[in-house]
C-alpha cells in the first residue's frame, strides 16, 4: 500500500532464478541468481520506453534526459569497461524481446557471471561496438567500486554525479543509523569519506521521507539509533524470509542482517 501511494503503478512479477551456482561462485555473489527477475521489465508494453534502475540505485539529480536515449543504452562497468553495468539501462518494452531473452537464458552458459549482467551483456553483445550514443556517461551509474579504483575522478566529478549505484555486497540498509547525531555504524572499513557521505544521504532520505510512511511502526522506533537491539541472536532471520518480514511487521527492526 505504501508503494502504491508513491508510484503510479505497482506490478508483482514472478521471480526468475538462474540457479547457476558455478558462475555465481566465481563472482562470490550467490544471491545474484534471482536478478534474472528483471527480465520481466520487457513485458511493460503499456510504455513505449523505460529506464530500468536496480533497487540499490540512489538518484541524486535529474535523469529524465535518459529517455532521449535508445535501446539498448547503458554505462560501462567499472570492473570490465567492455561490458555495461546492468543496474541502469534504457530499453523498449517488447514481449518479443522478453520471449527471446527467456529462450536465450535457458541455454547453457547464457550468463558468464550467473546473474543478469552476464546474461544481458551476452544478449546485447553488440553494445560495445554499437553507436556511441548508447554508451551512457558514467555519471548516470557510478558504481561503488569506483570509490576504490579511481577516487580522484570521483572527487573531481562529484558535483556532476546523477546517480550512485551501491553495487557490491554492502548496501545502505546493512548499516545502522542514529538520527540524533547522524552517525552510521556497521561494516564501514575501507569506505572513503565521499562514499560515507552518499550512504549518509541515503539514510537521511530514508529517515525523513520513507520512515514516516511506514505506519506499522510507532514513534518509539524513531528514538535513538535504528539497530537490532530488539532482537536476540536467536531471533535474527534471513532478509526477505517470512520470519524476517513478520519481525519487521511487529516492530522488531533488523537493519544489519545480511
């Protein structure tokens, strides 16, 4: 209901999993198998053109001009620039493209990393040599590893960044936030000051704009820091599990579980 209050249309989709344990092991990200689910976005034929954003993306500035791009437009992946990062891309919904993607995904080794990025890079393999206008500027998808590999550039272009993509295993919701002193705690080892600033900005919006809409929580949950002190070790659950969702619904907040 909260999503429906903030978005024009909310659509439930069927989960798709690559179940490609071998390639996911190489990536050390076994949880990414379910990212095949994003293929469903090609079914949105009620729209002529769409921009897909991963749920760990944080929009800092206007990105409406992405709709001036054509399918398939995406930004280079910082880890292997001949590939695009699939967290942000421009596409045209088409049931025929969906059908072809599903057929392609069923083939052996369709995805070189076991996730959607490997799959989409193989399917749209002409992206690397296609029209340069389909190569989005990096400022539209600044991934977390850029903070480690090229911090000087991040510092130089900080004020031009349109979107931060918290790619990798550390997500903002894995941290705890204290609204009284605006401090973050958790696994922040090795995080640059700039990245900490972006993580803090995400949490400020979460606290100021999202949290008040979650009517299942009472005011006492806004005092002090958001943490897992209300749960004993035996009561911590896997994120997304029925037990985890039930704990949230009854007011037992767990932001640090992985």
